[in-house]
DNA sequence: CATGAATGAGCTTTCATTCAT
DNA sequence: AATGAATGAAAGCTCATTCAT
C-alpha cells in the first residue's frame, strides 16, 4: 500500500496523485487506505519516512566498517548510488517531491540528509587523522572546511543520482559514479590537508 | 505580477498556489492576471523564463572575461551563489518546482542548465590547456572526463545553493561557497591531469 | 450595431455570444455598446424588436390589398418566406433564440406572432364570406375552427422557414413554398366550408 | 436526476441552468451528478436521448396498426399531442433547447425527427394507394410532393405542440389538435390526388 | 464622445474525506 | 474488516459591467 503511494507520488506529484489512483494502484478500496493511514498527508509522510529509512539503511549496510576512511566513503557512495538506481521512485520521492511541498515533509528529508552529511563529515575527519599520522607537514582542517567538503560531496552525489534516474539507461554504474566522485572529492581533501587548497589569492 | 507568481509558486508549489493567492499577493484581481498571462500554465512558464534569464544574465555578468580559467570559473560561481542567495524564491522555482511538474517546464530549465554546463565545460577544457603549457607530463583528458567533472561541479553548486536558500541565515557567503567548490573540483582536475586519480583498486 | 447583435446572437446563442464579440463585430468598443444599449438584456430585446418589426413590415408590404383573400394570403406567405430567406439570422433570432431564453424575450415574439395569426384569421374569415356568396350550401365556421386553421398554417409556415434556413441552398423558392402551403391549407378550408372536413367518425 | 436536468434545461436553457440548480432540484449534491453523468454536456445529451426515446415510444404506442392510413395518422398525432402536453418540459427540451446549442445535440433530435417524418411519409403513400383503389381518375404523387406534405404536417404539429405547452391551459385537447391537423393536411392530400391543387396563376 | 484597464460574481469540475452497510 | 455511495470545499477560468482618462 505504501508502495502504491511511493509510486504514485513520485510519478505524478503529491497533488496530482489522487487517493483514488493510489487505492486502485494498491488494489484496495479507498476507505481502507484511510483506515490504515489517516489522511493523504499522513500517507505522504509515511512514504517519505519509509523511503528515507530504506535509503539510510542501505547506505549503512554498504559501508565497509574497519576499512580506511576513503574506502568507507567509497563503499557508502556505491551503496547510495546502487540503492537510488534500484529505487528510482523512492529517490524521486525524497529528493524531488518531498522538497516541493512545504515544511513538514521537507524537514523530514532534511533530517535524513543531516544524518548522512554528519556521517560523511566524520569520515573526512577520520581521513584527516589518518593523513596526519602518515604525512609530516599536514595541517589541521577547520570544522567549516570539513563540513563544506561534506556538503559539496553529498550535493554532488545527489546530483549524480538525479541524473542517473533520468531514465536514460546505460549511464555509469553505481561503482563508477562513486569512483568519479571520489576522484574529485578525495583529491580536494588531500590538497587541503597539504595546504595546497585553491584560493582566490589574486583578489585584493 | 510575475513577482507574486514566483513567490507563490516557489513557496507553495505549482498546484498549491491558487490563482486567488497570486492575484491577492500581486494586489490585483484574478481576471487581470488572466488578462495578461492567459492561464496558470502560462503564468508558470513566464515565471520560469524570467528567473532563468535573470540567473543566466547574472552569472554571465559576474564572469571575469580575459582572466585565467580558474579565476573565470570562480567568479562565475560567486555570481551564481550571490544571485541565488539574493533571489531564493527564483532559485527554488527553477531548481525545485520547475522540475517537479512535467515536461514543458522541466525542459525549460534543462535548456538553461545545459547552457551553464557547457560554459563550465569550456572553462575546464581551457584550464587543461593552460596546465598543459606549464606542467611537463600532463595528460590529455577524455571528453567524458571533462564533462563528468562539469556535471559534478554544477550539481554540487546547485546543492550548495539549495542549502543557502533554506532560510537559515548565517550560512557561508557566496564567495566562500565558491571557494569551497573550487577546492572540491579544481584539485580533482589537477590530479586527473597529472594521472593521479583515485581508484578503489589501490585499496585492499 | 444591432446588426452585430443579431448576427452574434443568432449564430452563437444569447449566452455564448459575448459582449466582446459583439463589440468587435460591430467595429466599436465595448463601453460604446453599453452607452447606446444599456445591458446585454436590453441589447437582446432591441435586436428582437427590430427583427420582429422588420418581419411584420415585410409581410404587410407583401400583401396585395384589395385582392381576393386567397391571393392576399398567398402574397403574404410569399413575403414571409422571402424575408426569412433573406434575413436568416433575424429569423433564427426570432424563432429559435428568443424562445430559448425565458419570459421577457419569448413574450416579445409571442406578441408578433399573435399579430400575424390574427391577420391570417381575418383573411380566412374573409374567404369564408366570399365563399358564402358564391357557394350555396356553405356552412358557417366556428371561431375555434378558423383560429385552429390559422395557427396550423402559421406553424407550418414557420417550420418551412426553418427548413429553408438550414443552410442547404437550392431549396424551394419563397413563392414555391407559399404555393405548397396554400395547396394544403386552402383545400382544407374549402372542404371545411363544404362540410366535408375530416373527422374521426369511426370512434365511438 | 434526469428529471431535474430536463426540467432545468427546458425552463432555463442549457447555459443558464447551472449544475448547482440541477443538483438542488434533484435533491442531491453536485458531485453526485458528476459521478453518474460525467459532465454538463453528457447530462444534456442523456436528457435529450431519454425524452426523444420517450416521445417516439409514445407515438408508436398510440398508432393503431392495421387501421386505414388516415386513422393511423390521426391516432399517431393524438398520441404525439397527448405526450407533449403531458411532458411539456421534455417537449421544450427537444424542440427548443436541443436545437439551439450546436451540432451534437441538434443531430440527436434531427435523427428522431427524420424517423417520424419517414413514418408519416409512408402513411401518406399508403393513403394515396388506398385512394387510387377507390377513385377513378386519381393521379400519382411525386416523391417530393409526398415528402413536402409530410414535412409540412410534422412542422405544423410541432408548432401546435409548442402552443399547447405555452402554459395557458384550456387550449385544444390532444384529439382536437389532431383533428384540426387532419383537416388541414388530409384535404390537401385529397385535392392533390385529384389534380385540384391550388396555384397562384388561377387568380387574376 | 470614446476607450483601455480592471473587477465582482458565477460556473464547471475535481478531490480528500466520511458514513451506512 | 471492507466498501459503495455521497459530499463540502475549493480551484481554474470567463464575462457582463464599470471607471478614469
């Protein structure tokens, strides 16, 4: 029944998907939907929560604990791309629809996002510590720098996931996408740690 | 009058924003809205077009022509973040709402996005050429690599712009966001050019 | 200006014809229409009155006074068919549109119709008197009989006029239509006068 | 529910009768009307079809098969007048409203009318054959003459029915109206068959 | 005298939501 | 537990009508 909701909401949008459609898609009668999920808003919330939980769970399960930080990040990204590719409706629901319809829903996915960003932040911090052990003149990163990188990384990942779900099959595989992203992000991190970050020095 | 449309659509979504609301917000009567913009769909299209044009214009104006490629990219990003921060409703309209409601609108912003991605692609290619002049053992980038980088960069920028418009003031300034992104992407470009990309195989 | 009204009302119907259409058709601005004819209802009424007057005038002018009654009737019918064929919009306005939209307008054309029916009634009565002078055993007609014939005659004439205006050119000419009608009506009158009317005698 | 539609449409006209009015008249809520009859147009069509079928059925039932042709015609006319007098709204719907509002509806009643005209045509032809058996020097009628007579007869009948439905009680009864019409038309037929038609040339 | 600009009111249609069964 | 039947409320759109110029 939630399946029907996710699918309908993802494909038609919250307003366009009617409760009739959803009930029919689920193969049950409309009042039954109301019995289990009190209202359209509640149904939408329930769908979002389920998809958010599924996504977080998938990413968590994909992460190779006890591996080096970069490897953990890479495996997490792989898991993320694999899950969004396998559940395009769920991803659309979270990343497109939930954001489109005001506060209660947007907050719901914002919470999930924060969770992921924090996880990435910790990985980056761990990587920085690892790096510090190995390299001599490593500098310490400010919190905002780490957080900035994490946000950018997550943002780029979301973008790639959107692009993959655009319907054109034959795009990059989940692991390829993850590798592409690591190429950019990890290099940036390394440079930053060695004091070779990019800066608009030429400005007054 | 378009202002009212942009604001209402951005905040309530296309379906939820009623023509009554928009008319009231614009301080005019509903029939007047229909007199100037023939239908709700036309109004939506007009809003999207205006905001897309404004954004592209702003970015174009911000780019420092004749500067080195990285500097051009940075100034363009700064302009982008400055504009989206100053016009959060316009940005939401383009990036969230227009994508949510079917083909005609999505195509409109897809065109704008393509324009920007191509611009970034050219900058990256130019940077690669500059780099080739300076560094000895620079390798040539494949077209897909450049394009991949451009997409990731634009995607990350969009994400950061979203975050900035979330309403929580005190986020990073436009220039800081641009610098973060440069750090994220430019280093990746450099590493790629020197054949030092990240790859999962290196790890256990 | 009334021309435009007649045409628009006849072709689109009272509700479908908008004041915008009419003003544009008349080549003037809408407020001007309101200046001369206070409202849409007044405009409609004015159109009906004009067309009714024109029709009655045309029929009156066509009647050959001082001729025998049958000849008068025939010439009147000819005039009627000629006028309705030449002014199909006017005829539609009177016979279709005015009847469709409630009391005030329906009454207007009912008055005109009454006038015509009375005229026909008098002609029939005159014919009866003429007949009485010529034929020996003529019987006197009851008022209801005369009136019934007049009504039927006028009704049949209206029907033929409708059929003629249906757009298929090449129908019978006005004079032919009038002759056809005379064939039926006058014979019926003659038979009645000679006591050879049709009656359901066989019923109990 | 169709009753309400017929009544509202007949009295107010298609455009003037609002779905609110109809729903209220039917004692149900507006959405229910839309549930059963999909749109105003469909409701109108359904009303027309029902009334047309009812009228045709009533006329068919009234005709005394196996009686002589004139008797059949008379009984059919009686049935027609009786039905229209008993269902004035239905008659108005068919004869006034359906004709006023464009092709799909007009066609619907045109079909019914054709059916009736053809029935009358056959009766007249049968009468001519009967007449030929009895009278010696009967001439054969051309098809156009028969058809013209049928059209005129039906047209006159329609007109008389309109008059009866005008609301003024005390008009002629159904049988009287039928007799009047028979007098009007049957005599014409007889004269025609005997070559004694009326023609303008006979006069001065 | 004539009009461009503006609106109040109403119409058709849809949909989330609820009872009686 | 499950549903067919019904509705209140609202939305997009149109049009007769009026001022300020």
